């Protein structure tokens, strides 16, 4: 994936998670100027973004994490939901 179709703040494109959840304070800063005490947090954010090495040539595509090849299949999703440690009370 080349990142051209990713939503920077909302999508999980970094192994640590999505940027909005990891840096909610920075996300809220994008509409105003920084205070001096926020610079350390912004530096941490920029270092996290800078360490990302997952860009690859090619168009972005959806990837289902329940399959090694990223392809969604109903039988695989059933197996994921049917695992005893992940069962919810409404699952049959």
C-alpha cells in the first residue's frame, strides 16, 4: 500500500494503532496553535510517525486481519467469532 487512500488520523496504518487514539491530545491541536508545554508530546508523535516503514509500492486495498492473505471469507470469520476466549453473550 502506498498510503494514498489512508485516513491519516482514523485508519490503523501503524502497528501501534490509529493516530487519533494514540495521540488524542495532538489530534485536538490541529485547529489551533501549540502551547510551549505541548511541544514534547508533538515531538513524540512525530517520532512515532517517522518510524513507520510499512509503505510499499502499489494501490491501497482493504486487508482483513482474520486471514493471512487479507481476504475475507465467511468460514474464517465464523472460526474467529467461535473461539471460546472471544465469545460474546449474544453469539449463538
